[in-house]
């Protein structure tokens, strides 16, 4: 359920440039500055195509993630979406998968930074890694806005250096360096794409901080797509230049291939510049990784799947300090893994989170939940999602038996976490139940998920609720399944309306009838607004009713299907007029008639009014 306590809310202070910088910074790191030598040994000169293919795969996954993020911009990203689509157990598994994925990506960057410090200064790489982890945890504790500002400055400088490397190196490319293009066969290109997929893990990370993004309906799609295009282009071009200007033996054995290559065709200044870019890349990925990964425990805690203290937000910094520290501790443990194992493990779990995102989109769309309203819809539905599921499955299997063991191990850990803590929580409403009900044509109509999504939309769109919204939230909603005359309608609505106002139903029925005799309250062939003035003071009520077969009012309005019954005292005349205005704006919407008839329950009828795009007169909360 939505958070009512402001102390539990994260501050919205991330702009488009912040989203772009966090995503870009989270992607550019060891994947381009450390992995190319290892990847070249696997794929040969076609390694730049492996990076491009991995970017294409990341884009497919990102389209589903972006859709989900604009529909539900909440902390926890993929975890939150999977929980609301597949239930608590699946959400727990996806949450831990996502936490592992981004934490491993951050550890991968810190590993690169530690190795660089060891080369430059000496000492133990693990020790340097622990020091760097503590530093980046501290930066994140200061606040997301502050961390994002640092991130943006570092990313812009890093991109400048990388584009300079491409510009200077491109004329020096030797075509004969690319022959043979695929010495290890075509499958090596595919396997290597899966191996370097970790380089694009920043997309999953951005989804986890969606709650902190200003204007998420614009900034998340624009920021993520821009970052993906930019990073994929940079990766492909930098690898093309590196393969074309560096001898195969040197590239295959180099731990820092780009820096070594820059020394070869630019000299010492090139080596220093690329080393600086690498350092910046490691720092930006670590900062963004810790920021993103720490939001998954927050989301798990909010849903009662982890202790409540994990989601506590510091009043001063507006950051989840405990979750950040826990994440930092986990990253420190990951530094003990060999680099190739760390890269492969991170790629696998990132693929799994993209797999789950595609599945969540399929379930949410097919469940026909009314309040699932993304502002960005992934194209080519459902083929894009089905293709993504098959593609990621194939890549995971192609990475070998060890990858399946890693997935099984994480699922076992997730299951244990759910069994010992999460299963004690009450079962939540989720989209898969609605999908099963739709397929089986059953009468399951739980309003909990719809209500939660309504609150999210209001928060996302920064809707300031007015008096009419408050009345609708508590009003009576009726749904008639037989053809009615207006006199019979008045008789039936007067009973619950009279009970609520503590007025005899016969009095209400009489007032409705007399008002209708003055002039018809059917304002269109589809909508009627019967309204009456009642005795007393400070009384104002609305009753919503739908009659699918239609209500006969007069010869012009024979099948009225949407009815808004208004009853108020004279001193609430302004409320009466504003309600009429709100109803008129809502009913004039292009999709109103279609969505009104498609609603499957009275709660969906209520939400249709509460989510209508209209002018709201005053704030009540």
C-alpha cells in the first residue's frame, strides 16, 4: 500500500540530466576499461560487434523497464513491478536478484578502481576496494541529489575524454587487424555478448531510483534511452578503434587495454587521459550502483518482506542510511570473487531482471487492470516481450552450466528469505490473480492493487486532490444490470442515499422526481446528473451509478448509462457547482464512454472518476 507517512518518502530531486548521468555512469566502467582484453580473447576482432549486440539486448529489456517505471515510479524498480504483477514470492526473488545484480555491477567497478590504485600506489587490492566502498557509501549517505551532482560532473568529463579517444584513433585504424573477424566462430560472438552484458546494468539501476525522479513520465524514458544510445555507440566505436590500432597479442593480454593503446598512438598524455577516464568511470559506476542497489532493500522492507528499520529514511539527508550500509557490506564481500566470475555472475542476474521485467509487462497488460497507466508503452507488444523472454533465456543457457548454478543459488537464497520472513506477511493483491480471473471468467475483483496504482498515479502526476475527489472516494457506487425507467432508478438510488444522509428514502425519491419534472437531467444520451437540494446544512453527497442496458429518461435519452446523483444543502451551493463542472469535464473525455463500460467493478468506476484529467479547484491534503 502507498506510504502515508512523509518520513517514509524519498525526495524527488533527480532531473533528466541526473537520470542520463546516473544511467551512463552506471554503465561505463570496467566493462569497457577492463573487460575488452578478456572479451577479445573470446570473440576476436568482432568483439566490438559483441558489445553492440549486448547494447541491442539491453535496449529490448530497457523498453519494458521504462514502461513499468512510468506506470509505477517507485523505489525498488523491477522488484516492485514483479511483486505487483506476480506476487510476494516472485517479488522477493526478483528483489534479491536485482539487488545482487546492481551490487555486483558496483563491485565490478570498485574492483577496477582498486586494481588501478594498486598499480599506481601499491598495497593490497582488496584493502583499496574496502576503502573505496566506504568512501562511496559515505557519498550516497549525503543524499541522492548531492550524489547525482557529483555523478553529472564526472560523467561529462569522462565522455569528453572517450570521444577524444575515438576521434584521434579512428584515422589510425588498420583494416587488416580485423582479419579474420570471427576466428572462434559465430557462437563466440553470441557468448561474448552475454559475457559483456554486465556493461549495460545501469538500466535496471535507474528503475530502482524512479521514485526520486522529477517528472518521471518524461525524464525516465528520455534519460534512459539517451544513455543507452550514447553508451552503445561509445562502446562499439571505442572497441572498433582499439581492435584496429592495437596488436592482437597486446590486446589479449592487457589488463588496461584502452590506456595501453592510447599510449601507443597518442603518447603519455593519452595514457594519462584514458586512465583518468577509467578512474572517473569506476567512481561514477560505484556511486550510481550503491545508490540504485540500496533502494531494493527499502522496497522489500516497505512491503514487510524485510525488517521495517531497513526502509527508514534519515530526516536530514532523505536517504535510507541503513539500506545503503547493508549494500556497502555486500559489495565489500563481492570484492573477494575473481573478476571473470564477478562479470559473468553480474551479467546473469542482470539478464534475469530484464527477463522478469518483460514478464511483468505481459501480465500487467493482459490482466486489463484499469489503473495500470504507463505514459510510455513499449512498442510491438506482445512480440517484443515474448522475443525478450526467449532471447534472455537463450543467452543465460548459452553461458553454461555454471550460470544455471548461480541462478539456482540466488533463487535458493531468495526462497529462504521469503520462507523465514516474507511468507508471514499477508498475501497481497497482484495482477496475475486478475489475469487468471479474466481467463476463467470468475468474479474476482480485489480493489487493493487498483487503489495502490491510483495513489501512485496521483503522486506521479502530482495531482492535488480537491473536495470533489474526497466526496467520490467515500461515495456510494451502484451497478445495474437491467433496463430501467428513470422512476425505477430514482426509487433504487433513494434507499442507500437516504440512509447515508439520514433522510427518509421516500423524501429523496420525491425530490428527484420533482427535479426531473422541471427539466430532464440527462445532459447527453449517455450521461445524466440528477441533482437535488436537501434540508439542513453542510450536507453534500454524490452517488455514482452505471446501467449497462440503459436508463430511459425521455425520447432523446433512451439509454443513459452513466449517472451522477448529487444531493446537497443550500449552503454547499459552491460544492454543487464545482461537482457539476468536474463531472462535465470527466464525461466529455474522448475515452470516457469506452472506459466506463469496460470497468469490471464498482471500484473501477470510482477510480475512473478519481483519475480523470480535469481542473481541480483546491487542495485538501
